[in-house]
């Protein structure tokens, strides 16, 4: 088992996150020994989705408005349609993304999660993947978009969908280990 016990990973999400894209990577990180903190734009439990059906909720540990990116080693952005669409309108979420990218810390986004990266204007010239419906947005933001299970471009890890989670988790942990 990989040991990343010195790593502190921030997850940013809100209502409408794809349940498996938050819970499964979170559990993989915990199993690998990382400390994981979930930050949101609200303090009450946030609603997960299993595609278009309500799933489980989870209570955030922190507010995105109070997070200091310097306190964390990596960032995880789960997908779901509503989650990144809402978070990309939160200036504090954008500041968090930019701070991680500027510091060359690992950033992982899956499915619709890269929408937040496009809004933060941090993907020009970067190779990444995503859910098919947002690829034009990523191309328009200057990214080199490919259709692959997982893409690692330096400190950036991206995947397309829930079926890619095992490869996504493995890549995320490898990038954190290397950082």
C-alpha cells in the first residue's frame, strides 16, 4: 500500500457532485494515509448525485472562503454537472485553483471538474481530458484535449468519467508521491 501520510489533500465541492467522483478518490487517499479536507461554499451537508438521481450527502470540513492553499499539498475537484458549474462562479474557488497551479502542486479533476480549471484560466497549453460535453469549453480555454482514461500533464491529473476512477486514483496518488 502506498504511504502518503505526510500529504494534506483539499477537495472542493458543493451540491451536485458526482458521488463516486468524490467518495471513491477520498477513500483511496485516506487508505493511502493522506489527511483529506473537504471544503465547500456552504457549511451544511452537500448533496451527491448518482448521475441524475440524488445520492448521499457529506458535511464539509471547511469553507472555501477560509481555506489557505499553502496549508495543502494537493487539490481534488470532483465532477458532476452542477458541482463545478456552481464552483466556477465562486471567486474563492478560482483563487484556490490558481494558487495550486501557480505553486505547481498536484491538481486532479475528473469528469466535469475541469470546467473549474477552464474558468480559472489555468489550462492553456496543457494536455487534459474530461467528460465529452465540456471538451469544447476546454479547447476554447486553450487546452490540448484528448480522449484518454487518465492524463497526467506535470502536476495536473484529469479523467473522463466514473469508470476511470481506479486509474484516476492511482495517477493522483502517484503524482502526490512525486511532489
